C-alpha cells in the first residue's frame, strides 16, 4: 500500500475513535454530530445518513464500486449532510480532548461542579477510610512484638486499643475537615481529595459536633484501657492523643473556647513530628506496654519505623498543598524549606529503615563468618 494511502487509513481509524469518544464536538464547533464516517484521501468526511443505516466507506483514491460498505438493516442512503475535516482540524480535536480531560465534568445546567454525593457518602469521604490503616498497622506491630518476645499478647486488649486509635484518627480527620475550611486553607483552588465542609456537603457546625462525639467515644474507650491495667502511662497517652486530635489543625472550636484557638500543630509546621509521635511511638509502645507491662528498646525502634512511614504521608500532602498553604500562612516543611527539601524528607522517611536493616544484616553476616572461622 502506498505511503499516502496508508496515511489516509490511519487518519480514518483516528477519526473513528474521535467520533465515538465522549467529547461534545458540537461545543467545539469543529464538526457536526457524526452518524457514519467516509474517508477520502487527505480529508475525513462525516456523514449523517438515515437512522436505520450505519455506513462506513473507506475509499483509497477511488469512489467507484470498489468502496466498502458495512450496512445495518438497509442499503445506505445518500448522505444528507457532509462536513469536511482536514488533518489540522483533527489536531485541534485532539487538543480540545486533552483540555477537556483536565476540566471538571459539567452538569446539565452547564455548571462545572459535579452533583453532590448522598449524605452517607459525604460522611464516608469525610472520615477518609483509605487512611485508617495508619492507625491499625502500628497496633498490629506492637501486638506482634509482645507475642514474639514474651509470648504475652492479649488480642482483646490490643483490639480495644485499636478501637481507641481509629476513633481518635476519625475524630482528627473530621476536625481537620472543619478547621481547615474555617481557617481558609480549603478553598476552591485546593488540589486533592474533596473535603466535605469546603464542598458544602456538611455544615461546619455539624462537622465540629461530629468530631467531638467521635473523640468522646475515644475517651470512653481510653478510660476502659486505663482501668484494665494501663495505669498512668496509658492515661497520659490517651490525654495526649485527644488533645493532639484537636490541636493538630486548631481553630475556634473547641480550643478557642478555652483561649487556645491560636494553637495549631500543622500550621506551625510540626505535622511531620505529630505523625511520628501519634502514629508511631504512641500506638506501638502503648499496645506493647498493655500486653507486657514495660517498654523495650526493640519496641521503641519499631515505633520509630512506623512513625516515619506515617510522617511520609504528611510530607506528600505538604508537597501537594504547598501553594495553598503558602497563601494562608501554613508553615509546613514544604513551605518553610521548599519542595526539594520536602522530597528529600520523603525519601529519607521511606528508605532510612531499609538502609538500617541492610546494615544490621551485613553486621550479622560478618559476625556469623567470624564464628565460623573460629570453629574451623
């Protein structure tokens, strides 16, 4: 097949893909609504035959009886409307499609906002279920360490602490949804998952009350853990977690009621440290302590590993939100020291543990070789 005709065939198949896509070509004013396709040399002809007929003709340099017709029900009728599209217009269609993919979908009224979710769906999105594993994994690590080292692990106690941890995390997420909106961090320019308060799905007052109810339930579970033998150490951990839940973002409620509304861990740029403490040290060590009655160096080491992974999640968020955070004065590490620093921080958080493990493995191998040399 001659190169020119082969090029026409390629443009023909491209035109078929364009005509079957979800692009509203009428709005682009580039071509009429396609019903069938007719390809002729360097131009693509869009044909609108009768509703009972679907026609595709590929004429490679001819328009005689050698043309190919694919017909449904009846013989193709004479085209009633034709619109010629040159190859440069095809490029325009591609550009329009690329631009449309980056625009929010439009509803029937032409608005750029998508239809709001149901009430239940809005609440599910607000609790951020995809992030809740961050409170489960450290508890599992603490429980597994207690069992591995001392065969002392009560699944009921560990499960109860996980309930406390996940309730605290949900309460923190809801309060963050509320506080970031009232403090101006979550606006229409925000990039990332939708926030229920900012979108107007849930009123700020309702979100703040829901956060308080969830944290109250977490306190009740925490009191039960203290009474089960946790004592003062667990009581301090429970208090620190609940205070951190509302102090992470801060805002007028509830800390504003006691004159501490200006306190904000995240806005002070300490979100990375917060996650290291509350998603690493506290859950691993508290679970380990509840099962063994003391803290070991191994447990501390594993708690730092889990905390570094949780800190990496916050670092990614800081990189994503650096422009909006900068605009409202949120001094995250990405804002204070730049995106390049934040990227290095992320790499360090996710790889330092592997480097440490490799060094330990190499040291163990060397010690084993030394022992083998002495016995030989």
